[in-house]
């Protein structure tokens, strides 16, 4: 078969039936229920010997993480049996530039709707029950830009009847029909990150990263009110800002440095900057004044799991043997998945590293954040091999 730089292939959105008890903990959007990259970890057991492979699926190329809500799981999702409920497919550019290609953005579930974004900029609102199209829009037309080098990657953010997406510009779409409510005026080098809606005082803002820095915009009109330059190698910025202390602090990170910023509602001011945390794609877990994260570059076996003080940016401890990967927080534990497909669970500890369990589960390359929902762990690789682990 002839290899070509840009391929066109059918993009699939799969829906599986999930049998949840009423007290199940959902993961309905990128970075979890509240966007903090963590949950309470209810019923999580920090021992992989207690989990079996419940089922496996082939879901197609890509990097989108699994999302789960109200008994439904989408895209790279799960279910007690993995039984398919429906599928939506359409031709789209995979954009396999320096990687396998396929969708970057994770689906967002809201009641009877699920919102998706393809790598070439098509955003859909679909019916949860049967996959029928409520509406579709195209970010290339809305933003008036070319497709970014590594494609669109902003997971749709639903807030107050609006869908917020970004790629060097930011737009708010009416969640009921896909019409643009506003588009930011500034045009920056596109990033591959998801925006965040937050409050500071009585005002709502949008925090968004691009290839050159962080912008703070008003959530109602998209007016930029603060800007902070932030350098990333190759302008490849793919992590989501973390909002802290009721919007008074914002943590940003990338493949060269990380910073903690103060935001007073008008201005951004640097508090500290460190090279102790560097990762192009891993979103940190912040708990009890400590930042936990994998520090390193893709393709490197020398990456570290680190704990860094939120107050000072100083390293508390580090541990070798993790490889480049992604982390989420589950109660008092850190669940990590390396790009080579190894799961590990460690403790959130201010004093020293403690590992509870480790298990090789997938072949590389695994750049997608694992999730934990309804007592099950879901992991995938770039070739679309999805595994669901459940308790023995």
C-alpha cells in the first residue's frame, strides 16, 4: 500500500451500553467531571492484580480519551460487555504528521447530546440514543483559518448553553444549533489544548493556551483582557490550564517549563517558573498543595514522576522508571499510563514516593489519558486498541 502524508478515512463515533449503579461516578468530558483531571476514586483498588480485562475493542486511529455518562460511553469507551449501541462515521482527514493520525478531541456528553470535534475541524452535536445529527459546524469557516499543523484538538467545553472551542482563536457556539455567538478578534499560532471556563469574583472568564501563550477572555463576548507569553518548543502547546483558588491563580505547563500565575481579574502576574515539570501532553494533578505529573519528552525512557510544591515550584520528590505518559488523580492515588502501555498507581504523598502496583497492558504508542469510571479503568493506544479493566 502506498504511504501518503495526508489520508482520508472514516472517523467512527461508537456508543456502548454501560450498566451503572445509581451511585456510579461518571467521566463525561475531557479531564473528568469538573475538569480537574481527578475524581474521588470511589471504589478504586490500587492493585492491578484485582483487575481483569473485561473486554477489548478496535476503535480506529486517534488520541481522543474515553468519556462516560448516564449509562453511555462514547468513542474510545467502555461498557460492562463492550456491546455496541450505535455508530456514526464520516470521511475526515487523519492528518498523520509525525504520528499515526486520527481525532485528538474527546467527546463531551450532556444529557441526550454528545458533542465531538474532528481533526479537520468538523464539530457535531449528536443524539445520545441513536447517533442522529442535531447540527454540525466547521471551525475552519468559523475561525477563518487553515487546519493547524497537527489538526484541531480542542475538546468541546459546554457551559451555560454554549460550546467553547479554541485553536489560536476562541469561539462560543450556541449548543442548541451550532451558530457562532462570538469569535475572538486576536489570531495566535494555534495550540492543541482545551479552554477552561472559570469565575474570578462575579465575572466569568475563558482561559486558553495557544502556540505562543495564555489568553484570558471574557466569557460573554470573547474580549481578551490579559495575555501572558509562554514559550513551547515548536509552538506545540497541548496541555489545559488549571484554575486554582477561585480563579486567583492559574497553572500552565508545556514541553519546556511550567508557571504559576496570579490573576486579579485584569492582569496576569508570574509567581514562579520551573523546569522541574516539562511534558508536551500530560495534564497535572494538583492536590493538597502538591503538583503531580510525569516530567519528560515523548520517546524518552528517562521521564520521571514528580511531586512539586504548588507554593514555590520546588521539587519535593521524583521517581525514575515511568517513561513519557499521562496521569489522573483518583482520591489519594495517581494513576499513570506510559506511552509504552504500562499502568502504574502511586500515592499522593508530600514526603516521599510510594508505588502500589504496576502492569503492562498495551503496546505503544499510548498518548491518551486513561480514565476511571464505575469501578472500571479504560485505556487505549494510537492504533485504536481499547481495553476495559474491571474488578476480578
